[in-house]
C-alpha cells in the first residue's frame, strides 16, 4: 500500500513539473499534422487470426 501512495505522489509531482515547463522557440522546426497510417488495400482484421484460419480451412474464406 505504501508503494501505491508513493507512486501516486511521484506521478502528481511529475505532472506538475511537466505541465509548468515551457517549451522554448525552435526556429526552423515544423511538425506536419497528418495521419501517420496510410490506407491499405486490405480490410481490417476484425476477428482473431485463429478464426480466419479456421474459416479458410473450412472453405468459408477465400484467400486474396
């Protein structure tokens, strides 16, 4: 229990420090605001891989 209290106290102090530090000007720095992941020509994996393997073995799923 002591560990949880000391950890919570440490996290609170860290958040205070992080939130009060001001980021300095960095000339020439540019950060694009774009999505990192590119769209892919495959559907999303919406089930566990094992289910897809079983579907393929039974003939329900036709491999691309």
